[in-house]
């Protein structure tokens, strides 16, 4: 008896296939920072590399270095703004997902800094499932959509109280080996590349607006409904203000000021 619930066809075979793969740790070499970075940018980048190695591995940190390298010796890019690109790029590449939350909780337990044993977060079902490999996540997301449960809130407790909860955290954190095959990572990659592309275009089209374009990355943060809303707000500003200006469709001589006003409007009224 099915009670009208659609079957997530292919989910179990996909799960078995994923966990049948034996994927070892990332054995890529630790990336070397390129020449041409100022001392200020180099310090931020070095800390970012350590952070991203912990987050995903040396190969992922190499991607950070490659992305950063495209801005070395660029005209119209001062050291302060380049430092912000380096900082915000690392923040966005180490985005919050349930895997990261488990990683951080384990680190807190190992360092013994006197932090509370429990950390409760409210996520969404689609957010959780999207952190799984695509071949597992896709059929589950289709089933959730049929049920109208995609945006259903889920309370997650990340706890170090007791051996069982610690074991669960380790299992959750170990899923990072499949993070780069997930739907969430694919979306984050597209977002980051678009942000970097807008910075590239600003350096050519409106150098005075570069700092404002870079700073828009601060809008996208968090998890759950807040993260989804912040991403919609960012795309709204890029789609209806920044990109049309660079394309010549919209005349906006003071793009930096317009971005600042748009962000203020979003903060005061999310609609």
C-alpha cells in the first residue's frame, strides 16, 4: 500500500553505488602561492589555503589559488580590493552545509575550548539533500518536490555529548569526500564564477565600482531560508542593475552608489 507517496525510483541502487566507491583522501600537493601577491594579500591567501585544505583538501585549495591568480597584475585593482577578493573568495568557497557544520563541531570538541556541546541549526530538506552526490540527490529531490516538501524546515542537532553523537558527527563530516559531486557544490561553483566574472567586467567597464561589486559577496551567507533569500537578493541586484549596466542596456554612471542603495533597500525590506 503506497498511500499516494511517489517512489524515489533508483535511490537505493544509487546509494549502494556511491558507497561502493572507495574514494581515498585528496593526495594533491599543497598549493604554492603565485608570485605577484603583496604581503597583505599573501597573508590572507595563506590562511585561506589552510582553511580550504581543512574544508575539502589540497586540490580544492589549488582551485582557490587558480581563481585568485586571474587578478594578479590587473589594472585598476588596488591592494585593498584585491585583499577583499582573497578574503571573500575563501569565505564563499568554504560555504556552510551540514558537512561543514559537523566538521566545525568536531574541531571544537578536539580543541576543548569550552564551547557548548550542542549546536542546533534549522536547515531545509532541499538544502540537506543537495549536499549529497547528484545521482543520489536528484531522485530524492524529485520525490520531495512531488510531495511539496522541498522547502520543509529540518532541525539538525550537532552535538559532542556522548560517544554516539561524536560517531555521528564523524560520519557526517566524512561525507566531504563526495561534496564536489553534489548539486550544492555545482550551484556554488556557478555562483562564484559569476561573481568573479562581474569583478572582471567591472575592472574594464567601471573601475570605480569594483569595490562595491566585490563586496556584494557579503550578501550571500548563512543557511536555510536566510541563505536562499540572500542568494535571491544577490541575483536580483546583478540581473537588474550590475549586468545591464555592463551590457550598456542601463545607464548608471555611479554604479557603486547604486549598488549601495540597492543593498540598503534589500536590508530594509526583503521584498
